[in-house]
């Protein structure tokens, strides 16, 4: 019976991910929140169902029955193997991230716009919040030398938006989910959708205090410069922006300069569905 549970949840996980389709249109105010919720559901629900199922199988053990069908070692071993694999991958990601943060702490620190920033000695233009709950703003020497004060302020405001929304913290965990669910379909496509939605939100927040044209120009200048950093510990202005996504960001920024859309807390009620497999423990005897 436990093996049947695992197979059913695996089928549901694949089905949910296969239902993904790339959204069309760039109307930020009318579609951003819907896109965000749909992306999160299809990104998080399949792995959370799988984890809850594995925990349920382990809690029920190898003895006893469930709805008249006996338990066994095979499904028990699969559940343990799945959780152990996820645990060690998470530890690996944390260690890799902390090594990158330790390296960042060796960069020179200066005051810029009333805040401390780390200087990356590279000729390319780069700016990003890098860290966990309290990230550090890292800017390249090329950015300081190539942007005037007005455009530099626009870049810093965008990065402040990532700090405001704690994007480095939340996207660390989303990035971990991405790594452990590489075997599910459309993982990369949904991940890229979440990244562009994150950047759209940061653009809107920054547009409240800087000129949208300056911000748009800054995005255009930075989009071609790629600088390596620990992806799931970083929130950068335009590091993951492709040409199509760039057009979406610019159009959303210039056409709708109002305040960013807020997500109501009740919209995450669907997360309770992920814990449904735990109910099966009560049917085990």
C-alpha cells in the first residue's frame, strides 16, 4: 500500500508540472499576482507532496497494514533514500553558499549612497544583493566607473527592493527546491518565471523613488554583463534576463509605474494540500 502511495504522488507531481505553460502577455498589474501564485503552486506543491509522503511512509514503518494491505521494506527504503538524498543536497548547497559569502567578506567595503557596499574588482557592470536574511550589496568597479550618479542611484534602489522583500532568503529555499526536483518536468522553466516575477516586483518598488526611464536605461546597460555568483544566494538587477524577458521588464516598467502588487496572505492556503499524505498515518494499524 505504501508503494502505491508513492506511485500515486509521483504521478500527481509529474501531472502538475506538465500542466505548466509559459504565460503570454506583459500586463503587470493584471497578471503578476496570478502568475506568481500559479508558479509557486506548480513549483512547490509537487516536491512538498513527495516529502510529506516520504515522511508518512517512514512514520508508518515496515510493520502493520493500511486499508487491509501490508507494509513492506521496499517502500520504506525508498522513502528514507529520498529524504537522505534531499538532506545531503541541502547541506551541500548551504556549504557552497557560505563559502561564497566568506569570499565576499574579503572584498573592500565602502560607503555608497548612505550604505555599506562591497566592491568587486571587475571591469564589467554588476550589482547584486548577496547573502541570506541580511545580504550585502556587492557592486563592481566597472559599475562605479561607467554609471553616473543618477543611474547608480536607480540601480541601488532596485537592489534595496530585493532587501525589502528578503528575496535572497526566500529564493535560497526556492533554489534548493529547484536543485532537488531537477527530475520533474518544467523545473527550469518555472524557476525562470519566478526569477522574472521577482525582478518585475523589484523594478516596481524602485520606480516609486527613482525615474522609470533612468531605471529602464540601467537595466538595458547591465543586462549584457554577466558576473558569476552563487545563484541561490544572489538577487541581481538583470543577471537572468533574456532578450524576451528584458522587453517584458521594460514594457511593464514604462507603461505601469504604479505601486507594486501585494500578495494577500490567504493566497497561500493551498499549501495545506501538501500535507494531505500525512493523514494516511491515521489509517495505518
